[in-house]
């Protein structure tokens, strides 16, 4: 079976082969994606995002034999099932709201309470803003997989896409590096790299996630360096060795 949830440009894209992507849990994927209904207008949290996060998660899970793939599949598919904009006062609660909705969906699928608890924890813990430490392997994999999609070349694209949705400026022309002001990534998209994205590199839990994050962090750092160079800014001074 194939399915295409997203709106706009994705309406013209080739449909997704769920059996090929989510095997052996394609039936679960069909059920959950159908329950979620049509995608919204946020191109940073759409079907393409779910597929990228699943690709990351599946690659990590392949190196973690103890992973519960059914639980991981459901966690990936439902981790953003409640949409909350980045500038909403409810943003820090987004993963908890998604976890509560996920419980309802999988209870109807017949999942036992202990599996619902594990699902909810993985979804709650994936969020940077929630600040919840992942306790299970599946939660660690989901958090790593989602954060990989926030960095690297795709992370750069998503950063400026979200900045456009929030009507942010690209950067502060008077102080691009925020040397004399506080970082404000709601006003300036470039600030988001120092405020959050560069901080993600030290928080990966799995060996596979850490390996992939190193490459993506380097890509992102190279972009910011090129961006600053085009603004005529000097390269930052490296700290002297202690």
C-alpha cells in the first residue's frame, strides 16, 4: 500500500511505499498514518521529516540488537503527532501532548499499559525543550534520530525555513554574533545555531548517532563559517590551550 499525507508540494510527489519503508511493521504504519490524517502546512514537521527520522532511527537500531522495532516504529511515527509552533507558549509541552495522543491511538490498537508507558516516555523524551532524559533504548534512539534531522545540511535548511515561518530576520545586521546582546533565535535565524543547534552535538546517546552527528555538525559549522565570511566577519579566535 502507498500513502502520501503531506499537502502542497508533497501532493505532487510520488506516494510512499509503506510496506518497503516500514517493514515488518507496515500495517502499524498504515494504521497510525491514517489516524493522523492529512499533513499540516509545516514543512519542517511533515511526512518527509517522519521518513528522515525513521531512516536515522532504523540505521541506529540496526546497530542495537536489543531494540524493540515495533515500539520504535510507533514512537517515530507519533513523536510529532500534536503540532505546536516554535513560538507557542505551549512549545515546551509539545512532546507531552503528543505522548498523550499517542497513548489514545495505540490503546485502540490493543497495546498493553506497559507498552503504552514505554511509547509515551520515548515520545516525551525526544524533545529538546522538554528536557527529559531518555531512560529506554528506544527513547535514546528516537532522540538521536530526531536530533540528527535538526543538524547538518537538512538542519540548516530547516532552521531558515522555520525562521521564515516565524517572520524572523536572517541575522542581526548590527551584531550578527550576538557579542553585545543576548541570543534571540525568535528574531534572528542565525542565532539558532548558537542558541540550540551547536549544543546538540554533545548530547547523542548511541554510538551510531554520535558517529553520524560528528559529520553533520562539521557540515553545519562549515555553513556558518561561510555565512559569516560572506558578511565580512573575521573567523572567531580559537581558545588558547590551558
